């Protein structure tokens, strides 16, 4: 059977682009940056409401970026590929290490709708009452609320960067009426920003949300294109449970063949076939212990 290979360069520009003035405008005052941040988040809000955006996949990929930034804040050197290995190649009884734990926390935080229970699952080192108290520390506009939550966490637990940043994004999601946490703040911050307070921290958060919202919109556009291509080739896959495997690829940043609902050899053949069709990518560059993703 002959398959038609769809080029990823086809016109799938169905999502509205972020206006250039939002990201390229020069803003120095707190009020000006707040205006740009609000515009960027509003645009992202419109994008996230689009049905064609693979929401779970977007959140999972943003979770990886947030974890990578958190690991860098802690002075460790693991990058995205190493974090994927630490989690997706984990065997029963193995420990993921500090960096892998950070990645797991972010992944758990985005899996379920925002709630104290879900956040408690992601941040198991902290009591639910403490998490709820930190979230209640945020008041005002969505970004101000996020900054206040981050400051409250770091003032009480200076080494709890991951918890503070997860809860800050959770506070933003609640303020904007999003069902799920979308990792945004971390990737736009610098390590020195975590030592700031008051208006200085708020300004850093405002700027971070401008850049991170822009990147989230750009990533959404890319994932819409890639997801459309995977869906287009899916009906031609002959492997049993191929449909379930496709769903996994559409919801996870990376998938190991052993995680697919197929026998080992069939799973590897399916992954290789999807790579040949340009529907997924091999993410590691290795001959063994491979990981695949849209």
C-alpha cells in the first residue's frame, strides 16, 4: 500500500499569531509591562480554547521546559533529553534522582485539573493545608497573584523553587479560569529573579509571562501542524491497538515503545513506521532505549 506523506510545511496556520507589538514593544514601567503581559496572556487564552490544539501534549511539553529551567536554577546540568531518560526509562523500584523528581512534579501538576488534591499529588513533600495557604496568598490581577504566591512560598521555604513555580502557575490558571495548569512562568525567569521581592518580582513575572506566552503560542501552532499529520496517517496503520498508541503520542511529550499497548516487537515496528511517515520523531539519537514524540 502506498502512503501519502504530508509535509509539515503545509499550510496549517489555523491559529491566530501573536501580534508583533506585544513581544517587540519596548516597555520599562511596571504599568506598560503589565499591559503587554495582559495582552499576551489574553492571546494565549484564545489559542488554548481552539479545539485543534492538543492540550495535554502542549502542557506535557511545556512541563519539560519548566523542569529543565528548574534544574538549571538548582545548579544542575541535566537537559531535556536527560530528564526524559530519567522519567521514561525508569524501572520499577528505581529512583529518578533530584532532577527527575522535578520533572515528575511538573508532569503530575499538568495531568489533572487544578485542585488542592492534584497539586498535593505533584508536591507530595508538602501538606495540602500548606499548599492551600500558599495559594490563598495571591491577590489582585492574575500575574500579581502568581507573583505573590511565588514570593510566599520562597519566603517560607527558600529552596522550594519547584513548588513555588508550580503553585504560581496554578494561581494564574485559577485566576484566568483555566481548568489545567499551563507551565509558563518558569521558562521566562532567570535564576536571580527568584531572589527578588515585591514590585521587582512582579516586574520579572510580568516580563516572563510575555515571553512564555509567545513561546506557548508558537509551540501550539507547531503541535497543531504535527498532530494533524499524525491524525492523517493514523487510519492507514494496520497494527492492533494502533489507535490507542496514537492517542498516547497526542497526549505525551515522549513515549517509549515499551509503554505502548502492543507487544515489544510490534511496538518498535509501529514507531519505526511512524518515523518513516514523518508523523513522529525519534528523540534520543540512540540505537537502543529510544523515545519517540510528535
